[in-house]
């Protein structure tokens, strides 16, 4: 009879020696985009007010191919959840965090003429890190080309005397990557660095000039054209 591979003592030893990643041990750094650097010079203040975030998803999109029998699932591309990652922030008494995201979103779409700004002015990279009990970074990702796409409402209520504001922001981005990850060299060199076609620099061929002379062709100049028939 087959036996289970699970060993309680090995599991206890693994957890005791390596520990488990805790959901409340994290750090998120949100540098201001280039268009706001002159106005917000302390990006750490915004990051300190972050209450909740998440590590983004990674999905392999597939397409079914049926040749014979059960369908084959073939990968066609990868998706990084760029439609949105939600983050929740504590709101300070002077509403700096709220104005920061308002200014950022107004940089994306002008609130007066509703024109869209240049991408290089409003995108940034967001860094999400997992920490251990000694605040050492054990895992870190970079979310590239990120910008806020949605700001939720902030409810005000006279009956909520002991509650503080929370601001929920939904970020759009293109993709994410591990900070220490390097691109693997798995493609042939001819694909990653294609060779340009070489140019033919040889001199053009020399063609002889033929002349009509005394009823026959010759390379020496003579009479111009044969007599008309």
C-alpha cells in the first residue's frame, strides 16, 4: 500500500528553521512620476501611509488546439494583471495623500481641457517588498509603467466619531518583474541579435561599348550606324 509523503516532523522543522512569510511584513515604495517631482520631494511620506496592497497576478493565456482526442492547451502569451492593482492608504489630517493622487491623475488627463498628457511624465515604477521579522527584504518586485486610474469615494459621516479616512487607489500598469530577475538567454543569438544583410560593395561590372564598322560590330569606334535597309 502506498504511503503519504507528508511528514509532520519535517514540516515542523521547516517552519521552525525558515519561518513563514507574514502578510503584515511588507513595504511598498511609490516614487512620484517625473511630472510631480518638483512638487512632491518626499515620496516616503506617501509610502508610509499605505495600509493594504498585494502582489500582482501572473497568468499564461492559452488557446485550445484539437488534433485528435483531448484538446491540447497551447500557451500564446502572458498577462500580468495590468488592468489594476488596488492599494489602500491612511489619510493624514491635511489631506496630502489625497491631493497627491489628485495631482497625479490631473497630470494624466488635464482637468480643464481634458487632453491626455505625455506618458513619460505620468508613469512610474512601484516597488513591493516582502520583509522578514528583522525587516530584511526576502522578495521584491517592480511594477513598471504604473499610474493611478481610479480613486474611490471617501465617505463622511457624523456617526463615525472614532474612525479615520481610508483612500482606495486602483493602479494600472504594463507588467511586473522580480527586481533580481535577469532575462534568460534561451533564444538563439540570431534571433536576439539579428544580422543585417551585407551590402554588395564590389565595383559595378565593366561593359564594353560596341561600334558598327564596315558592316560588322567592333569595340573600336568607327562609323556610327549600319546603313538603312
